[in-house]
C-alpha cells in the first residue's frame, strides 16, 4: 500500500499537472469504485482543480473556484491501486482499469492489481465532508517531540501497531514502520508504555529521518516524471521485504512475523537482543520447539528440511 513518502510524491506530481486545469469528466470502468452518492460524481465535472493534498494514505483532489474547494474527490488506493498519467481520453485498461479522470491535456488513470478490488473513491462537499475521511492521526513530520510522545504512549500498544494505526500517526504503514523500527533499534512487539525516554527519543528521530529520507529519495529518482512504479519494496530498504537476507548493519539474517496478508520484518540481533519472535504460522507447527534465538533457529534450519508450507516461501 502506498504510504506517506509514496503518496507525497503522487500529490506533488498531481499538483504540477492538474492544478488550475478543468476536470472535464470522470469515467468509471468499475461501479464498485465509487462509494458515495451525494453529492453525485457529475457535480465535479467541468470544475477547476484548486487543491491536491494528502490525507493520511488518501489523495484528496479539490475542485471548485480559486480559494474554495467546493467538492473533494477522495481516493484511497489501498494495496493494489496505482495512478498513471496518460494522453487525453486514453482507453481504460480492460483488466486493471478502474477509472479515468479526464483533463484537456491528459488523463489520470486509476488501476488496481489483484482480484480483490479495494480501492475507493468518495465525493464529498467542503471541509466538513473532507474531515470525515481523516482518520485523525498526527502528522509524523509536523508533530514535535512532546506531542509524539503523548500520542505514542496514550494507550498501550505494540510499537508496530501504534506506528501503523492511522488514528495515531498519519500515513505510516507496514513497510516504513519496519524501516523506522530497525533504525530505532526497537522490537516491533515492545509495548509503548514500557519505553524509556531514550527509546522514545530514538523512535521520534528514526520516524522523522526515515520518512524524510525516503520522500527525498523518491522525489529525486522521479526527477519531475510521474511516479509509475510505486511499490512497498525497495532494494535500498534495510529490512522490509528482506526476509533471510543480511541486515545491512550487522549481517544477521532478517526475520519476519507473518499475520493475515502482512508480515513484519526485523533484525533480531539489532532489535530484539537476539531473540527470534514467534511467527504465527511456523510456531503452530513447531510448538514448544520454536527456536528462541538466532543460534537455535540456525541449528533447526541446518538439522532438518523446512516444513512443507515453507519450502516455496
């Protein structure tokens, strides 16, 4: 799922291309994309784009008159949704295409990979309607150290859950939370209310550095082009998507915790004092034999073939 750095570069690219231009029409290829009925989508047709902004992991396009975004088109890309800038009135791809936002000088295509179509579009009226789509989390690059601490420790959650909760922190998801926690050298399952002052300071600095550095990196890589290859996996990342590969800081193999459709990647040597955290799927198979350290895990791997479910992982 596109997160804060990815959505920021989308917003910057859209601002440069559509601000001040007329949204002639929106063509829907999937009736399931539009999740609102009042105001109707056609009310946005023929209006000028006056603002584009990030709302958590959402993209909000304001149309109306200068200084007054009367309507907002709120896009949530979810996991597989992506935006593409194409020539005017381009055909919407049959398999992946969801919609086209047509301007006189180009069309913004919305596509979504995968069989589960989760991307959504809402049309809302004015700032009150837009506010209803804001989960309410603080902006991690705008908040000061004291407010960061207050938000983090208001309730007792694991660090992974706290960082990825949009009601607490805006725009952070699975990928960048892994990178933040690795930089802070903190366990993803450590409880927020058990952090000492030094650990909170490390997390605050790691959050700012990670999000700023990746936004800067992605912006520079684009060099003014439209972001076409948005992905949660980058070769330069330290641990996210790097299961089994060496940690760039200590060379220990990156570990993972898998749950539902997600996984958390971390370095046991750097973040958990060498302790291997229980992976839900594997720990069910191994029970009391689940290895508690990197050394025990390596002995297990070399002593026997992996369980059937792991052979093709």
